[in-house]
C-alpha cells in the first residue's frame, strides 16, 4: 500500500490534474481577492489565487493565460508595501490591475500615483471617457463603480489610453491593448459595481483573448479521470458527513472507481437532530453506495472533554476522524477479503475556501484551521483524494446536479464537519449538545415552514455555554444560557451578510426556544457581516 498520504500528497495529486493555463489572481491583501477568482470562473475561465510574494519565475512557470493583480490596503509608495516586479509586465502575459494592483501597474510603468487628499469608498459615479476602449465597449458612459481607495493615479504610464474617470480620480481606468495590459481603480468583482462582470469579461475575452471552457461537465470529466489516475486499482473510503461537500465528493469518486469506494459515516455525537437518518436514507437511496455507520459518540466526547479553545477542538475532531477511518478501513478490507490489499485512500469534501481560510490558498493568514485541512494528524496513513479542492460551494452544487444528486442533498444548507462542537462556545458535553440540538431543530423547522430554506445560505445556532443570563419564567427566576441566531446570505462563504429575517419569524423562533428548551432563556441575533466576522463563531 502506498502510505505517502497527507495534505502535501493530496495537493500534489491535484496539481498533476490542474486545468491548463489558469488565470492567476495575485493577492495583495484585498478582502475581495477570492471574489475575483470566483468571478473569473463565472465567466467560464479557470482561475487560482496566489500570494503576492510569489517570484515572477514561479508565476510564469505555471504558464498563466492571464494575471490579475488584486486590490490591497497599502500605499504603493509606503515603506514595506507589497511590490510588483516589472518583469511580470514585460513577460507578454495579459495583466489586469484592480485598485492597488492598478496603482502598482501605473507606478511600475512610469505613471504617477499620489495621495490627492480625496478618498472614494463605496458606490461612486464613473464616466467612461473613451467609448472605444476595450474594457468598456458597448457599455453605458455613466456607471456606478465600487471604489475603496485613498491614493489615486493622476497620470497614466506612457502608451496607455485613459478610458474612465470620476470627480476625484482623473485616471480611473487605462489600457494598452497592444501589450495586453489594462487596469481599473474600482472593484469590478463586487456585485454592487454596475457592469463590473462585463468589464472583467472584456479583459478576459477582448484584451487577453481567452475562450470560455471551465464548466460543470468539464469539471466532472476532469476529476473522474484524476481520481482514476490517482487511485488506480486501489480501494478508498469516504468520510461522509451528510453535508453537500462530502456527498458530492463521494458521488464523484464512486463514478470513478465504483464499488471500490465505501462511505463511512461517523456519528461523533456532534450532529444535528435527525442527521444520521437523513444520511442513511437520502444519500444511499440517491447513489446506491455502500455505507458503513460508526458510532463514535463516546470517543469524541471523551477526547473533547474540558476543551474550550476552538482551534484545539478542530484539531481533536480532525485527529479522531482519521483514527476512526483507519479502523473502518481495516474492517472494509477484511470484509472484502483483501486484508493484504489495505484501503489506502481517504476521500474528503475539501473545498477551495477551506484551503484558503486554513492558510494554504495564497500565503494568507490562517483564519481558522478546517478539520479536514489544518486539523489532520501528521502521521496520516492514507493518501487523500480531494476532488473538490479547487471548487467554490456553488461549483460543488453544480457538480452535484451534473452527477444526478437530488435537490434534497444538493441544496442542503452547509453544515461544518466538526458539527455542533464548534457551535458551542465553551467546553462540549452531552448536556450542552442536547440543548443546542433542540434549539437548532426549532430554527430549522421554522425556516422551512416559512419557505426560507433557499433564501438564506445557512443559519448556525450558537450556544454560549460559558455565559448565563438572568430571566423570569413561570413567575420564577431562571439563570440560563443564551443562544445566538446567525442567519447569513452568501454565494461561496468567502464573504457573507446577515439575513434580514421577518420579525414575526424571529419572534416565533424565540418564543419556541425559550418555551420548549429548558436551560435556554435568551435568544439573540448576530447582525455581523463577513468580514469582519466569520460565519461560524469558532
């Protein structure tokens, strides 16, 4: 058995099957950098995020079809500001600069960047001054652009045509089509930017000369081939959680290797009410895959006893998952009469946002270690199979539909692999889990009854286990726990806004929880966007 598993091996396997000639999005620290990657993919072109300190030689070694320089919080003339190697602009690769990336291009090519004393933030009127410009061809001359800058380009580099301006920014866009270089001061990747996607696509198709080709059917065919090449004649198990990601990963791998895949569903005691039955019925009925359910509730609760640090919780949960899978793999091999042919591969539903937030997507800071990325043990004996590692959530749903999975699985609201363990702020125990499970059930039932299941991305319910508040119920004093409702709207979980639920619905949820769940006497609403908050509290 090949036991050269682990995150590095999985990444290498994915690199070997990477789509040809990606658009590379260079991350200069912008909150929208991942969003640029997503928008390029929406245009049918594959894109990846890379760190701003990646040497030009390494960027060019990837043979990119184009490069996009993201925005960022720095000033180009400040000491220690992220820099741009002019060699990239001379390499003949099409380049688009956005915001800070736009200013870096201007500075590197001989233009002028200054602090004019007038900043622009949010929706800003933009005038297209060159109707024949490649970036704005066929678009209205008056647009609402999304700005976020203090510095401005006051003079374009030699040879560049200025194509747009605002009241405070004389050079809001420029281009040199012959050299396939262009830039904009605004953020076309933000939905609030009028015709922003059109501007991005004009760069991709009219300036860079690319052709759309990244689609769901292609993703499925590509990943089926990749899995077959990686696993060969071996056997694999899949850690099925009941969520969209693991279900789609399992269905995709099953298409690739058939009955040599066994799905293992670990009941770790951190699941929501009805989760086990839903997985055992819906997923098996939809795919016919062989499913083994492992009752590991006592094991996980023992390992988590007294642990309050969220990163430590994630590491423990990730480690225990692997230990359970190792035991299950031996059982699967024995039952298959293949003791000498051990199960060497573990399928995971790891997504691109998991990798980015765990610090592995672009040299970015670790926001939180996802249990299936940063939480894996160093002595992992499986080779990881992660067919969704390069995909955003909406792409995963599209792949699920392409594979024929039912809406009940594909449209299911996201649920974290570590389960309710990271929705309890404080130590995890059976009593606290029972409280949270009951409150979560009420919230899900009410959202479904209100017809809002598809209107919101998800609604985590968080138990503040180490907080108690005074209340009054039945003319008596109570000293119970608060729960937090976290309804959010999102497209891919990289950014999110809180969902404005109807007040009468919130009232019903609050009344039911405080009436029906002894031990909870207060319900509060989280109205924080992402950023600055994350979707999950831990």
